[in-house]
C-alpha cells in the first residue's frame, strides 16, 4: 500500500522526488501511512475543499479492505 500511495502522490505533484511515505502499524493492527510532500505541492495533494485528499483516502481504504486490513492516511506538513 505504501508503494501505491507513493505512486499516486508522485503523479499529482510538481516535485515527485520530495514525496515521502512512512508506514507504521497501530495497536489494533491498522496501517498508518504518513504522506509528506514539498510545501509548494501541498495544495495539489489536498485539493479544493480537501476533495483530492478525501479521494486518496477512499482509494486507499478500498485497497486495504480487499487485503483484509484497515488503513489511515495522514497528510503531514
């Protein structure tokens, strides 16, 4: 899932080399993905009224559900 989120983010931003995704597991077994991008690209990842960020989270939840896990995506400053 980390690779998928990296791929999506790199195709949205102007500085794909600045995209960083870290993955960790929570106590309940869910996967936490933290996405970091160049500050100038933050608007492209979030989108107007958070629409792109919402769709990224929806897509990642769908993939996780197919794999039988839960996922949470956080966009970090």
